[in-house]
């Protein structure tokens, strides 16, 4: 799943470790989210959005991800 976590983290001047500590996960989890290898749970997405002062919808690119998913299903 595409997210804006990396962009938000860099804009906030945070390291992956600092963000991980702020949302109570491992740095590996943050790295995996940023590489689109792991989809955050709803609660983690909410915590991340709170840290950056944005919404889950915006941070997790929900509209874009939904459109991409719908296109993928149309091709099946």
C-alpha cells in the first residue's frame, strides 16, 4: 500500500527510529511501511497520522490506493 509516511517523516525532520518510538513500533516496521512491504493496522495508521497532524486518509493515500485496487480488479 502506498503511503506518505516517508515524506511526512522527512518533512518533520525525524529519523525512522524516532518515528518508531513515537508510535511504539520497531524501526523495522517503519522501514517496511515506507518500502510498501507492510500495511499498517488501523490503529498504527491513526497514531502515525496524529504524529504528523494529518488524517489517515491523506497519510495512507486511501483514495489513490482504492483507485489502483479497482483498476486491478477490472483487469481480472
